[in-house]
């Protein structure tokens, strides 16, 4: 009986010790007192970069692909060439139309000078006709006096009267010629804006044709490394077809911390992280941005808790961590790599980064 009692006591103590050890392990794993730490850790983190998908803006057959998968390229390097024969002809046609419209506008000045000369001539003829009318009126008046006194024949009076009427008709004709010349000049002036608009339209067509011709060359927008090159010789590439992608060398880390971990996290605090693909190499960085909302708020389908079956779950808040310079291992980082991030909230943030938030 005494042996059984001792055995039961030892078994109870062992079970109690195992239970206490289990509780301690849980407290440690959740960083709860007495194991609470100022270091906040998450493995919900990834390397990020600006991956740019490259697509043509115009359609055509691919005639050259001078690059291969994963090549390093410089800004402006040719990646894909689309057949440009049609677009070269469109440019030549637009340039010919521009020359034609410019010539029409250049002829405007000469046409206006000719119409202005016609107006000046009409005005001179009107002045001459008015002078003739004045002479005819004086002759008619003088001859009429002589006829009344019997010093001249009636036929002479009739002749001067007819001459006066003819002079009046010449003045009216000259007035009409002046009005016609003025209208012709006004029509020429009104056509100037139309000619200028035609030249502007032709210039825009030339520029558009040049843009389309330039778009036949798919070039690297920045320095970086290519992804898989999907373009193939002879392929018909429609506008918007993904041909390849380019990733600049600049990378950063997005770490999704639980909201319960962010009580003392501030912009500018140092952060350390390891990358699964780089082994045990530890890299350094700084918290540069804290997201304005939880990750769930940016999802397409947001959670709906209106059913009454609500379960509280700690939300994740994304943090952007800029990688410190002077770390050779940072050159091996690739967007999408898994990361484990640690932030010591006891560290003071850098004033420059803290003020940038």
C-alpha cells in the first residue's frame, strides 16, 4: 500500500510538471508574461519589388526578339521589335499631307496680296468715275445755261445730259466693284483660320504617326532584369499582349504584423530579417511606412459580420521595411521570397524617418 501511494504521488508530480511545462511553452510561444519581450516577430512577410509587365500599344507581327529570359538590361534597350512597315508609310503619308497644308497656308499671303491689289484698283476706278461724274455735271450745267440763253443748240445739251447719266452709271459700277473686291478680301481672310487649323491637324497627324512608329519598339523602361520572354518571332502581338516583364534592382520587405504587436512599433525603428532563400544571413532595415488600414480592408471580398456568428481574429497590418545599404547579401533578394522579420520596439526610431510618416 505504501509503495502504491508513493507511485501515485510520483505520477501526480510528473503529470503536474508536464502540465506546468506545457503552460510555460504556450506562454513563451505567445510571448505572454513572464516571457513577454519587446521584440516583435512575424513570418508573414515577403520581399517586394516593382515588377512591370511590358505590352505593346499597337498591333503587329514580331520581327525581332534580341533578349532572353532573365537577362539584365539597361533603360532604353530594345526588347521586342514589331513590324513597322505600315507605320513608316503612315508617317510618310502624314508628312506629305503636312507639306501640302503648309504650302496652302503659304499661298494665303500671295492670294491676299492679289485680292488687296484688286480692291485698290477698284477704289482707284471709283475715284476716277467720281471725277468723271463731277466733270459731266459741270459740263451739263454749263451747256444747259448756254442752251437756255440761245448760245448753244439743244443737241449739245442732250449730249452733256447723256454724258452725265453715263458718268453716274460708271460711279455706281465702280462702287459695286469695290464691294465685290472687299468681299473677296474678306473671304480670303476668313479662310486663314481654316488653313491654320488644317496645318495644325496635319502636324498632329505626323506626331501621332511618329508615336505609333516609336511604339513598334518595345524598350526597357528602367534598368533591371527580365522575367520570362513570351514574345516569339512571327507572332502576331495584339495591343495589350504581355510580352515580358522587368524587375528593377530596388527591393523592400512587406511584413504583416498582428494588430496586437503594433502597440509600440513606430516609423524609423530598426528591423532585422532573414530570408529563407539566403539561409542564416541576417539583414538590417528600417520601418518606413505603416499601412493606413488592415490587410482585410484591401481585399476584394471584405468580411461580413452581420450574421451574428462573430469570432474575433487579430487583424494583420502591413509594414514597409526599407533595406539598409551596404549589405552584399541584399543583391540576392528577389521579389516574392519569404521573410522572417523582427522589430525591437525598445529601439528609438530615427528622427528623419519618423518625421516622414
